[in-house]
């Protein structure tokens, strides 16, 4: 049995096909989220990669900010549920999931059975989200996937005192003008995002094991800063950006098998 999960985010569409609820058969990721052709392209890509066709798929669950716009789904489920399911599939021991996406950050507490117990979310402010990193990367003219290598070269992260993205943008520009090293600026930007989200984690309560999900999890600069901020290790997978789509595919499998 094949089930498909699609996660239509604010910046990126992700898709994953699961075989018999246990094996990842194929996955795809396309830049372009809600309101773009990203959703149809990511589906096309996953079928291309897997060699499967729509008729092979037994159930589809959609998640993400754009899930309501996706007509070809049997169910639409919140990102909180899907990130919790996806994270637990990869890390069975996980109790706290930190999801940092393109426009929000969520911290999810799950119990030993994988059920979501509680969550906190920042969807009001770009600071502490991927958006903050995207804006800063743009000013520094560094591709977002290269931020981590700059951060790794810094031994003294620059202090970014503004918590507002717009003011922080001016602050970064003025530090650049003063000749502050780009690596230190990038490291400071990573620390700023990590500290904002760590405040949410601490409010919810840190229960190990902790893992990161969402696109920003790929940035080791943010990951390391987050470990410093919460005072403990964070599990991370190279598939972290796909956890929502994975959780959606698991949800689709369970709906078929347990209802
Ligand atoms: P959404 O679901 O809201 O579209 P994602 O979880 O897909 O969000 O994450 C998107 C964010 O991930 C982007 O805003 C960007 O900052 C970050 N990101 C994407 N790819 C990378 C990468 N290779 N390295 C570091 N950060 C990345």
C-alpha cells in the first residue's frame, strides 16, 4: 500500500510517498509554497522519482499552511500533528519537536506514545523564523544554504540587539558598514533566531530527547546556537524539512488502516 503526504508551506512544497506505512519510497521538494505552482510541481516530481502514478496511491493527506487549497487530498491535517508524527517516525525517543519554517516557529511536546500534549507557536513575528534568515541572507548576498558555513567560521558572533526583523536589517547593514566580519554577522543572526525560539522551548518545558524539524533545521549554525541556548543536545536528520510531509503520509496510512 502506498500513501502520500504533501506539505504546502509558506515558501516550499514538500511531498513524500510511504510504502506500507514504514518505508520511504520517494520524496520531493520544490521552492514555491502556497499560492504558487509548487504544489502541483512537487507532486509531479515525486511521481517521476518513484515511477508510480496517482492510481497507485491509496490515500493522500495534505498539511501545511496551504493544505486547504489542495483539492486532491482525502484529509487535511495541521502541521503540528504531522511534524510530531514525522519526527517520532525518525526519532522514536523524541519528546520535544522544534519546528522552524519559513514564516513561523512551533514547539511541540509529545508523550511516550507519540501523542501531542501541548504546543507553543510564534506566527506573529518574522524574528525567530526562516523569514528572518532569508531577509538577512539577501542583504549579505549569501545563498541561505551557505549561511551555516559562514557561521562555522566565526569565533565571536556579532551581537544583534534588535528583535524586530526590520530594525535588525538596519542593524546588520550598519555593522557591515563598520566592517564587522561577515562570518561573525551570520553567526550573530543564527544566535538571534535560536534565542527567540529557545525562549518558546523554555516556556513549554524542555523534555529530552529534543529534535528539530523544518527547513531551518538544515542550518547547523542555528542548531548549535539552539543547543547552547537550551543547554542540551538536539537530534537532527538531513530529512528534517520533510518531516511534515512524512507525518502526513503516516496519517494517510493510519486513516486507511485503522478507520
Ligand atoms: P515552510 O513550510 O513554511 O515553507 P520550511 O520548513 O520548508 O518552511 O522551511 C523554509 C525555510 O528553511 C526557509 O525560509 C529557509 O530559511 C530555510 N532553508 C531552506 N533550505 C535551507 C538550507 N539548505 N539550509 C538552511 N536553511 C534552509
